[in-house]
C-alpha cells in the first residue's frame, strides 16, 4: 500500500478549491451568496478540518 505525502493532499486541495471558486464566480453574480458558498465549501473540504466533528 503506497502512502501519499501530506503535501500532495494540500496541492490537491488547492486545485479543487481553485476549480470550485472559478465555477462559483462564473455561476453566482451575487457576492454575498458567493462568499457564503465558498465558506461552506472550505468548512466541508478543508484538509485541516477536525474529523471528530462529523
């Protein structure tokens, strides 16, 4: 079983975050709604999230 180095998780997270943000900007003209959705996405997908909360 191969182990993935922790920094690759961060790189993957940054790519997914960037793709989500680009799509969000393109599809949501309202800045307030966009900010709320981005914060929600970060809360759900953060690599530093505390897994005990779930």
